[in-house]
C-alpha cells in the first residue's frame, strides 16, 4: 500500500467528507453535538485523560492524536515498509541517522515546520517527567540541525533499527512552546489534518478540519499536473 492508500484507511473518511468537527467521548455526546452533515461523532471505548501528547502508550489514544500531530515516518503495509510523513527521506550513516524534512509545511498557527521543531519534540519526549516515550531515544547522544530541513541524530552505537524509534513519534511546535510555555498543551498546535478545539476529561475531544493541510494541497497539485 502506498502512502496515499495508507492515509486513506486512517484519515480520508474524515478529512474528505463534509465534516468540520469530530467528537470522541467516553459517553454519549449531548444532542447539541449529534452527528449531522457538517459533523462526525465517534464514540470510543478509550479517551485520553491528559492533553500531553507524549503521556500515552495505547493505540486508541494514539488514534486520536494522529489527526492533530504527525511523525517523521510511519509504517505502510502491503508491502510493509517505512514511509515518510514529515520526513521526505533519510539516510543511515554509521552512528548517524540523517533525515531530510519536507519543505512548505506549516503548523496550525501558521508557523513553519523546521528541524528546530523535531529537536524540541525529541528533547521533550526525553525530559518531560510525564512522557512515556523518552526511552525510545536513550541511544541519542546529540541532535544536529545543519539547516532548517535537515536533522542528524548521533547515536551511542550503530543502530539499524532506529526508524522503529522515531516511527509514530509526534512532532510538536517549538514556536507554540516558546509562546505558551507550560500552557502549550492547552493549545495543541500540530501539522495534521485536524485542529484541536477543546477537551473535557472523561468526555468529549473536539477537532475541526484543517483546510490548509499540507498533504491535501500536495495531492491537489499532483492531480492538477496530470491533466
């Protein structure tokens, strides 16, 4: 399955539909939030109890966050392989892993996505006391940004399986962290197909469609070029 089909199975039923909002809740949504031609309501058996995107290890909660945030790479199937999301390509150089980032991607607040966001996100995963994902980067001794669209991970030892460590690890906005500080999780600014709206502990998790989503625009350009 190619990148486009992988995304289709995961997001396109939402982002290509008429929906402009999404509700995920541990209980029945109130009638004001009932499904309509402009809204999709999903009832989930599991809902996050925190707005920290690194404080989870379950696939159901990951399934919520993946609409807002995106990783460098993910796994596609048939055939099984790693495919780039925010990373366009990568190269294994002994103890170093070099990732080339996609250009022209912006976060929900308009800030450009760069190597600084990757380094900030990994550092947060490693140092945030509430993070459950820091051990994935125990072998990282240094991170370098030769330019805005290149990230180099320097490891303690050669690790041919490092892609498995960065796969599905979300990248958050450094600019949002600089702006909001300890309150950044109340704003949840990512690069994904949906934007965060609100959260109710044990209740509703609300998102709205990101009309400026970079991948949708990239597909539109491809379709136009074939005509």
